[in-house]
C-alpha cells in the first residue's frame, strides 16, 4: 500500500514539518496532484499534493504533529483500472 511521506524541500535544510491541516479525510477519494495536507516548516507553509490516485485509507499523523522528513503521513490504496476481458 503506497505511503505518502514528508518530502525534502528543494534546497531547504529542514528536518521536520508540522501538520497544519488535513485537506482530505480517511475514506476520501484522491487524484494525483490533488492537495492532501497543509504542512509548515521553519521557513515555508505549503500544500502537499497526492503522488497517487486512490482512496485515503489511513492518516498516520494528526494535525499539530511534527513529522520528520521521510516519515509517513498517510496511506492511500491505489485505484486499479479495470480492463475489459475479451470473450474467447
């Protein structure tokens, strides 16, 4: 099951981020590029976009939690496109 982690910020030497606010909740459908959570570091606040499409199945961090870079924030069950089966 894909896990969304706190990313490294380009060129910024931050070691953690604070979960400011979840924009999606458990059970919500998400698409690639859709904002999931608002994070804040010492230098910047930003919305983290989903790297996967599917269903947000579990939040692993609560609002106001400090989460180290590389640690998980949530789990998303990926959508599997159903391909039509040909009849023989």
